[in-house]
C-alpha cells in the first residue's frame, strides 16, 4: 500500500467540499483499473452524499417530467 498525505490550506468550505468530491470522482474512475483508494477526512460521508445527490430532497429541483406533448383540441367538423 502506498500513502499520500495532502495538506490543503486557504480553501473556503465550498472549495473544500468540491475538492473532496473531485477526489471521490478520481477514486471511482480508477477503481475500474483495480486501484483501490481510501479517502479519510472529517465528514467525508456527509460531503459526498450531499454533493452527489441529484436534488431529490430539494423542492426546487422536483419537476414533473413531461413527454413533450400538449393536449390538442380537435374540432369535429364532419358531423
């Protein structure tokens, strides 16, 4: 096993979350090549779960999916 230690300074909270999410994406990408990466940082599970959600918990992202068709009213002129 090989170990890398990263010391990150000067980041805001949102930058830190983005940094952790990008490391998580790298971890997922390398997994298919047999590389197992372990990330350790406080609140990592919370950061990853919030950063990888698709807005299911937010009202603003819930939109009714439309099939693109609008109702059409047909006039019957052949009586």
